[in-house]
């Protein structure tokens, strides 16, 4: 799996429903695009406006920004997965949505969720998406009826809520609907200090309120309130900027007839209708009429309204009284209709022109923490395995978890799984556990295929004097049989260990597959899916007490495995002491191994001996190892022996409730991977995916070597 570039992502966190979030998000995308950047847009989880049937963010992004934005995940589905404890599944879906365009972009603009009726769910989802995408935060809020100190207080609250104890940066603040006083107090491009101990955030925009931009079309008014359309006129283009209730005499009404006024009156108020008609004839661009109380104009008045140019005025009607109608109109949602791209275009352009992108451009050009959050890792592993489409043998074919994993792999296209076992038993176990095996899951009966591997096995083990009878007996073990299938090229990889020990899985591989060119040992790594990123632990499964030379090879193998899966390796050679603080045989072994790695691979960032906390915690690293190139940000941890490595991985896995994927074996000619006997179904799925990726990488290396010859 090639390392995909980790581009900058900005996550717009709404601090109020009135922020105009989609307008601000698309305006920011437009402004950055005008600055010469390749910009992607994503609304991972849908959240329709009140009264709207669907979230229109993706629709407008595609229509106005040319973004390849997929449809958002339904909020109901997201909430269901969250309540069911399936947050990791949801975050993988979020990553998949964002990754469809992220590789082609310099920056991603991600629109968050408004904490509203489902405030706890929306807030939790915002926090998890920010963490998953490794995004910088941009609070977006409405400045209506607010002062500068109110803005500061709201941003400070957002930082406390979403900042992950300072790990997530505040890239800037977007303020919408500002009055003149607030706009003057918020200098665009200037700093907003929200905490004494934090760097100020730049004010990216302080956009004023524009009544014209907030005006819905008359057709939207009719649709939203269910009003009868008496006369269409220019109902699709006229916009209701103000609401005018004709409750005063006609001569008092004239001064209130302004551009975009929607006149609300009973149809029997002929004086109000005539006064409005007179103003419209003289060129006043009214929005139209809403006739109340279920009445219609007198025929003489209707004849005037039907004649040009008044026939362009739309006329709506309702059976409700004037007060009730005016109240409903006052509370009308200002959200932009799906087909009103003209208004949305104007709003987006208006916002884009008022955004200062300089601070964001600097952040985009600056190095970012190259973390690999677990959902990103899982998504990329599955996608890379799917692209490889290789054949993986599972010797424990009648084991229930293995059966479920094979079915999932088939459904997701992760790999073409081959189950070894009696077909009748496999189908019976599948039925008993409710597993519907897809047709593309292959079942092979060991009794039927065993004879054709006897002679090849004798040939492979002839130096050890293996006889045909001994080979036939060995092949009764399905792990040995699967390993021979791999050795002969019938399959591309093998995964076992759900019921077998590590020795049962590894021993046949060492005997029949053997080590890869340039490798002297076989080692293993676990991918530890920590909350914010993926760590690589090696060796926690194979070598009990490696020498300095072997430890160096384990470090190089592990670093290369990390890089192959998109993790830029920063290698820590773990010991009970840091630097020159300790002495003894165990410390010297780690020190010598570190020196050997530096000699063989000067391209790697590595340090050792170093304690775990100094390698993984920036503040501790500054204190204990101030000159370390790791800077407290190691992501590949090499343990000095199996006792330390196995104990550490299990302690972290169980105490911190961390998912561990592996062990993945390194150094073999072809991929064989061992499972923990306590492996979950998902563990098996991802191990199959890892195996497929290893096999694809091995095929690629073989082709390159052949081409070089």
C-alpha cells in the first residue's frame, strides 16, 4: 500500500444554527480556490435544515464549486452506529467519503454538524471526525447581537470542547452576520486571543448581514408555508426581502413600500391593493402579494393586477387571518432551496470576497503532524487489498470467526478467500452461526487436493530426507497443506492462528516458504490502533532474545512495514534507560542495534536506547532526550526481547481497550500471518487485508528485480 499524502483539512465547527454554515464552508472553499489552491469539500454526515427533506451541502458543492463531493451519510444511521458502539465503523465510512477526493487536493474543507436537538450526538460526532481526519479547527458563528467579548467567549468554549487538550490547532475564526460595530471590532486578518496560554487565532472573516442575500424567492415562500398560488407571475425570480402587513390606511402605506416587499393583506382591502399597484406601476420592484382570510380581490381590482406590468407580480393566498399569516412568514426558514443556485452563488461569492486566506495558506504550506488515525489506516488497508484482489488461504476453514471474516472479505472485495475443510462441515458451521457464505468464497476439501502436494513437498524438504509417507502425514495438517499451496503459487498468502499456536503457523512457513532474499530472520509487528494514530510494535511474537544484529534487522523490517502501510516511520529502540543514563548488557545491546541501523539505513529517523515515555510523549522527550530526533513522536517501537514486547502489547491492548492488528510476519518470501487465538472477526478481516497487501508488494518487488536483471 503506497503512502497516501496527508493533506491539510480544515473542519468548520458551527457554534450556532444561525452561522450560515454551508455558506461559510463553500465561501471558504471558493476563497482558497481563488488563491490558487486545489480544494476539496466534504459534508461527512447529513443534517437537513428544519423543514427541509435533505441536506443540500453536497448538492451546492457540486453545482457551484465543481467538487467531487459524494452524498453525506444519513444522520440517523450515524446516530444508530454511535449508540450501538460501532463508532469505528462510522469513522471508516467518513474516511472513505473524504478520501475519494483528498488525494487530488491541497486542502479539504469539511463541514461539521450543528449541535441542535441531538446536541450530545452532534458534539460527539464532531469531536470524533476532527480526531479521525487530523483536522485543524475553524469555529464558525453568527455575530448577530454580539460583541467582540461574546465572540471570544464562544471561541474559547469551542476550543475547550473540540481542541483535544491542545492537540488540535485553531486555524482561524469565521464570523457571519456582523453589524457595523462588531465588524469594526473584528479586524479581518487580525488576532483573536481566546486564552492567555494559547496562541491567538486569526479572524478569517467578519461578514456583514445583507438582507438582499437572505431573501427567499416567492416560490420558496409558497412551498414552505403551503400557500395557494393564485397568479404565478415572476414567482421563480422575485424575492421577498421584507414583510409588509397592510394594516394602515393607504396613504400611510405608500412610504413603506420598498424594493422586495411582500405585501400581506386581506383581499377586501382594495385601498391597500391599489396603493401597492400604483407603486409597482411607477417602478417599485415589489415581491408580490399574500392575500389572507380566504378572500379574493374584487373583479375590478383583479383586472388591474392582471394587466401589464402588474401581471409580473406573483399573488399567493391563504385561508388564515392576517395576524397568523404574518407570524408564520416572520418565522420562515431562510435556508436556500435546492434549485435556487442563483442565490447560493451570490452568497458564496459574497462570503469568499470577505475571507482573508493568508493565515490558512501559511498553514497549508507548513509541515503537519503526519499521524495515521486508525479509521484512515483501516480504510486504506481495505482499499489497497481490494485493489490487489488476491487469493488468501484460511486453513482453519470450519472455525466460526474465520467463516464470518471470509464472508465479510467477499462482500467488501478485500480478498478471494479459500477455506480448507470438509465442505459439509463448513456449510453446517456457517448455517449454525448465521453466516451466509457468498458464492465467491472458495471451499476446498483437503482430502481431494492433498495428493498433488506430496511430491512438491518431498522436493522442498529433500535435504532433510523427507519421505513421501512423511509428507503425506504432514499434509494432514491443514496449516501445512495451506503453506504448500502458497509455496506452489496456488494462493498468494496464508492466515492462520485462530485455533492454532504461533509455532503451528510459523514452523511450516520457515520450512517451506523460507526467508526472503536479504533477510536472515523472520520477525513480527502489531499495528496498534491508538485513539489518534497507529503505532507499530515489533517484535512481540517470534524472537525470544534477539542479538544486536537481529534487533537491528527487526527494526529495519518494522520500519519498512510501517512505510508500506502509509506510516512515515520514526523508530524508537526501547530500553529501560534513555541515552547514556544506564549501563549493562541489555542496554548495550539496544545501543549497538541502533548504531547498526544507522549504518545500514541512514534514511531512517531512529533513536535508542530510549524509554517508552521519552519516545512517545513530547514533554517527557524534551526533558529526558532533548536532542533526540524523535521529539517524543515515535510511531515504530522496537522492544529488546519477546518478554518485553509481548507483555507491553497485551497490556496496552487490554488496559487501554486498543485494537491490535497482527501479528504480521516479516522476512518471509511469501506472506504468512498468525492470529491471536482471542482474535475478533474484525481482527481476522484486517489481517487478511494486510496479507493481501504484503503479497501484492512481494509481486511488485519480484517484477522490479526481474526487470533489473
